[in-house]
């Protein structure tokens, strides 16, 4: 499997560089902001497989401008993670410029405005997907960001608050007018949260109505085939992969190679085990041993999602309080035997 259908071979567009403002990105497969997941170690793993751009998880504008230490820690990165984007969340034009400038001064290549987060505690003050209800405010916030920085400003939206208020086209026009260099459309409404499939027609509508704004399509890309399909269905200029990166840091490489007609590498358990080990090593570089161990409970499950036995793995990790014990567990846990016993089992988190 895993090479692209003929029609997409001729397009070969995800492999093409793309320019946002003055920033040139080497390809068009981007990795999404993932709160609580796209941390330093996660991005360090992802950098090995060279996505065209990767975002840090969202940070709050207010926290940035009051110099909150933990917020700055979320934005730690290393040189190999370029091109890298910072994403800010908030709805106050008065501090949006200052927050964007901090992202630029930290050396980020792109700054994004979050208009998609569905969590109540974010939307209740009108931030995140709450901003979908105030499109003009999105324009004001973007204008302040654009005026404050020379790196490209992008915006990430959901299709609308609910199915009765799909307003991506309106927001794309406002964003372009305000100086945004790209818009990412997550093809679900706020009301949908993560339920049900993404409706890529919402992305296509933006391309048709605002063809000269760079459009990044997002939602349900978990394979090279889905990447080809979202490009073909929507005409978007680039794609943003989110959950498809969890435990699959190589998905950009797979997508880009498949598009070039190179068969996708099938990764055996030993290779996945080695990747998890590497991920843990990176986690230890940036976290306390205690937190790294806590993180491993869920990260291990991402990597071994298709194996039964991840529950036992998680339980053993929960009991461990030493990094060497975890390393030994990763190296020796009999995942493959479990898979052979029950190839269809999915007891992952
Ligand atoms: C655990 C988790 C955390 C997320 N955090 C963010 C975030 O910080 N900022 C953001 O814009 N979107 C965030 N998202 C949304 C994703 O970036 C993406 O839009 C969504 O998952 C749809 O893409 P997918 O179908 O490829 O997963 C998050 C999603 C998940 C599952």
C-alpha cells in the first residue's frame, strides 16, 4: 500500500516549498499545536522527520505579557525545530501585539492566533473558538499582531461555532484584510468538539471564496492517502496534521515520500520501541524524572496503539519511579508477543 494514487503523483504539491510573507517553508506538511502534547520532547521527535512547519501548543496572551515562567517553558525549543510557530490564545487587541512580539523575539518563524479551542474555560471570555462569534474582533486582534511583528501572522479557526453559524469564509476575508498570511481551517464546528468526521467541504469553500489567502486544511489526516485526499478535495495549499502525529512523528516523511512515489516504510515493533525510547530520552532532557515518567504513561500508548498489552505497560510504568526502570521496560516489554497473540486488540488509552 501506501503509494499515492496516480492523480496525486502529478500534483506533487506537498513537497513544494511555500512562502508565508518573507518566511520560506520547505514543504507543506505542517504539525499542529497540541495542548499538553506538543511539548519539547514531542517536537524534538517530530523534527527528525522534517515537517514544513511545527507549532508549539497554544499559550495565553495574558500569561505571556505578565512573564509567566511556566508559559515561557512551554515555548522552549531547539535549533533543529525550525521552522517553528508559536500560537497565542486570547481576545484582547490591547495586548495581542505585545504577545506576538514576544513570540517573535523568542525567535519563532510564525505566530498564530488560536480561534479554535473549544474548552469552556477558554471560550467563556470570548477566546479560542469563542472568537468565532465575534469575527470583527478577530480582525482587530490580527491587525495588532501584524503591526507588531515582521514574522508572518496566521490564524487557526474551526468551521464555525455550530452548524447554523458556519462563518469561515467571512473570517478568512477579515483575516486577509487584517494582514494574516494564512488561515488554517479545522473542518469541525466548536459544537462538534472532536466528534464525527471532519467535513472538508468547509475548507473547500474558503479556497473558492478567498483563493489568494494561503489555506491550510486540517482534520482527520492520519495517512498519506488522507493527505492526498484532503488536498484534492479542498484545493488547500498545505495541510496541518494533529492527532496523526501522536506516536507517528514520521507521518510528514511518510506523506512526502508517498507523494513522490516512494513506498511508505513499514515500521516494525523494534523500530517503534526505539522511537519511544528516544522520545523518553528527549523527555528527560526537558522535564524532571517524575514528570517524564508520568508523561510516558500516555506517550507509550500512542506509540503502541495497535498492540494489546499497553494497559499492562502503563500499569508497570505507573509503579516505576526511576528512569532506568522505565528504559528497561521500554526495551524489554513484550509488545510484539502480545500483538502476535491478538493482532486486533486495542486496549490503549
Ligand atoms: C490533545 C489536543 C490538543 C490540542 N491543542 C490545540 C492547541 O493548543 N491549539 C490549537 O489550535 N488546536 C489544538 N488542538 C486541535 C488540533 O490542532 C487540530 O485542529 C484537531 O485535532 C483536528 O486535527 P486532526 O483531526 O488532525 O487531529 C488540539 C487537539 C487535541 C486532540
